[in-house]
């Protein structure tokens, strides 16, 4: 696409005035190509949006408070980072640098929005769980920044994690002790036993 203006200028010098109308067709072809390329880029972002929802759900299902069963990074965060790196490695072979940065700028902005939104719904009961989520978020940001230092990855996930409200751990209600009398409703008369009635006779 960047070469088309130069190609047009070269052709203009060798074409007759009656042939210059063909240059307009070249412009239309270039516009169609740009629109098609834009559609492909939007499709890539849409696919990664679906994948972001999937990874966010997996992160939400992670037992962040169970520190003894967690590895660093947790599998869900590691899968997210690997998927983005793999897409970047493949597209880098076929897209010019400017187009590659444009696509991943959209993907990164989408991931920041998705993760920030899903983080606020995570069920975390301890400070240690928040710390583990913070470490995993920092791991993800390091991996994404390593793809292209010129891409904006100034996410504030640490602020989002700090703002997560801890949930009280679930505790089952203690069963009522056996043999204890059932409480009577206020104003309800207490039934007399047969022995009490026989004494009145």
C-alpha cells in the first residue's frame, strides 16, 4: 500500500493522457484492498475478544486463595499470554510493522477493558489471594511489553486488584442442638400436658 503513490507517479510518466484514466482504477483497487484489510483486522480483534472472555472466565474460576495448589503463573494467565504471543509471532511474518502495531493496539486495549471488568467480579477472600492475582497480572504485562516496546501497555490492573473487595469465606450454619424445645410464637398459648389437666380435676 505504501508503494502505490510511487507506482502511480512512475506510470504517469510513461502513459499517454488517454491512459491516465486507468490510474483512477488503481485508486479504487487500492481503496478496496484497504477496506478488505480493515475487515480482516477487525475480524482478528473480534476473535481475540471471544478468547479474552474465555480466559477471563478461567481466571475467575481460579482458586486464588488456595496458595498451596497454585503455580506461578496460574495456567489460565499463562495460556492467555502464550496465545497473544503466538498470534503476534504469526502476524509479524505477513503484516507490515505499522499494521501489526495497529492491530495489537486494539487487542491490548480490549484486553485491558475485559480484564478490568472481570477482575471486579472475582471471589477472593484473602490478601494473599489478591497478592497472587497481582503477581500474575504483572507477569502478563511483562510478556505483552516484550512483544513490542512501542505498544501502549500502561494498564492499571494493580489499581483494579487493590480495589477488589474481599469476600467473607463461606461458613455453613451450625445445626440446632438435638432435644432443645422449639420456640413458640409470641402470644401462642402453651398446650397443657395431660398430667396438668388431671390435677385440676
